[in-house]
C-alpha cells in the first residue's frame, strides 16, 4: 500500500504534487492545535499546583448495573487525560450563536480573522520537516528566509483590521499596540535570522539545514554544526526567542489584549467561531515560530547533533547502532520535527507562567534599545568574521580563523562605541524620554509637618458671623 501511494505521488503531475504537499502541511499544522492547547493548560496547572482539564472524556461505570462486569463497577476510565475537553470547547464555540455588533464595519470585521490565519500557513510552506525532497517543503525557493520574514510582517494586518473594524476604542488601542509591537520586534528578529543566513551563505531553508549537518565549527567531525552551538548563533537564538514571544503576543508581551487595561484588546467584540479563529491563529503562530527556530538554529529534523555516517565509518564496532539511529531519524523525521517544536512551545508556556506582563514603555525599551542593537552587533560580528576569514586564511592558513575571530570582536567593539557616542550626543541639550526615572520619598522635618486636628462629631459647630 505504501509503495503504491509513493509511486502514485512520484508519477503525478507537478501541480498535483504541489497540491498534495500543501494538504499534508495543512494537516501537520492543524492536527496538533488541540494538543498544544491541552498541553498549555496541563503544564500551567502543573506549574501552579493545580489539576487542569481532567473531566471530559471520563467514563464512569455503574455500581449496581448487572450489565457491567464486577471488576468495572464503580470504576472511572479517563480517556487521554482531559484532551477531549479541548475538542468539546471547540465544538461548543462553533455551535453557539454568532453575534456581530451592529456598529462594526462588517467586511473588515469578518476579514480580520481570516488574515490572522494566512501568515503562518504561508511561512510554514518554506520549512522542510523531513529529508524527503519530493514531499517537503511545499515550495523550496531560493529566498525562503527573506520570504518568511516578509510574510511574517503581514501578521500585523489581521489584528489592526480587527481593532479598526470593531468600532471599539479598546479594540482599536489593542490593534495599534499590536502593530507597533510587531514592527518593533521584527527588526531584531530579522537581524538574528540574517546572521545565520549570512554565515551559511544562503537564504534557502533546506540549504541552511544541509550546512548545519557539516562538522561542528568546521573541525569536530563527529558532531553537527548546529548554529545554536556557535557563539553568534547562541546570541541570535536568544534574541529570536524573545522576539518570537512578542510577535505572537504571548506573555509577558501580551499588551495588545491586556485585560486589565483593554478588556480583551483587538478581539473584544469577537465571539464564537471568529474568536476561535484568532485563538487558532495564535497557537499556529506559536508552532510556526517554534519550528522556524528549530530549522534555523537547532538542526531541523535531525534527532541529535551527531553525524551518523562519520561515526559509522570511524567507529565500525557500533555500526549497527549508528545505522539504526540513522534509520530512525530518516523515517521518523516529522515526529522529531514536531517534538522539537513542542519543546520550544513548552518554553513559551514556562515564560508565561513565570514572568509578569511588561509595561508598554518597557516593551518598547527592550525592543529598540536592547534587542535591536544586540542583534545588529551580532550581525556585524558575523560579517566581519566572514570577510576577515576569507582574506586572512589565504595569507595565514594556520591562524586565519583565530585572526578573523579577533577582527569580529574588534568590529563589535567599534559598533558599540559608535552606538554609545550617538546615544550620548542625542542626549545633549535635551531629555531622553526613555531614560529611567526614580522617585525619592523625602521625610520632612517635624517642624514642617502639618498637624492633624481631631474633631468631635457630636460637638455643635461654631457659627462665624
């Protein structure tokens, strides 16, 4: 059966193959959404010392019915540990009355949830989830990373139109917050991914994965060169992770839907099916940014940062083990890909349960004054290192890489000096609006304190003529 399906697919027309690849990707994205929601609720419950969803799906057998075997009477059988609760919530939302406020712009109001779902599908079409070129990715274009960042910027349109079309001041403020937040953090995210693309010399995600399968640092043959294990890659991964939280409006960056200030933000007026579309878009966005980080920094569908072929050649005594692990990695690559994404999603949830929500000025300060300079300095280091390595390795083959590393450090130091001078010059003759301010409480001396006059409420007030 499997061979017939494979032969049928390989002999199909290119348009039909593209259609099947797209359908497979849709299933891979939509299928785990209930699992992500359930996992977030269960993990938050564990962190907060609660139980979480565990009732729906429980089968309780009667204690007195003769139709029930004795060993099952009075027993409770829990199915999937509460996972059916998520399915029940989705069904309830789709069968409830769909209410649309009378004063909204209906076309924009109905268009916004659809736009919220479009970017993650388009971004994921560039990401390979297995070493099967005929099946994945949906479109293997040579500007995949650039295309990914361009489509990610469209995510702001869904929330902006939701706030504008709702004709509600809280929704409008939420949409404006979301747009400013997405634009601010996209810059640092683009610089972090750009550093990895510059280092491997390609914008094609599959080629970036192939580069990461080479020797670690170009010299450790038994390990793969995952970017997370390089100095610049570790910095870029941290910046990317923080920016991904802001891009998906997750805590502590969930100011666009801050309930203490904006009721529910841009989705205040949405209910039932349209609200579910926004929530599905949020979880799909989480998954897409997680697997994007996996693809760019963590070796994609590779199980471990180990080169099985090299080990099989150089450690033949354990050739059977290396061959079995390589076979497992090849045939179970989609599950490995999903598992790595699940680990990063667990990090999303952990951050949500651990950190309080930022103030809006803190959010902008972090994005513009810290993450963007750090990502730009990291990009500068990579560029200087590559240029210096190509020039110096020809003249000094033994020490070229170390000299190039020193050139990169000097470039970062010069970048930091220039940024510091520009920031210092911008403060002359003016006041920095983002400078941290403190309030000092002063205890006045006793002679300057105002006394408190005690008044008897039963006394008759004096009348002054």
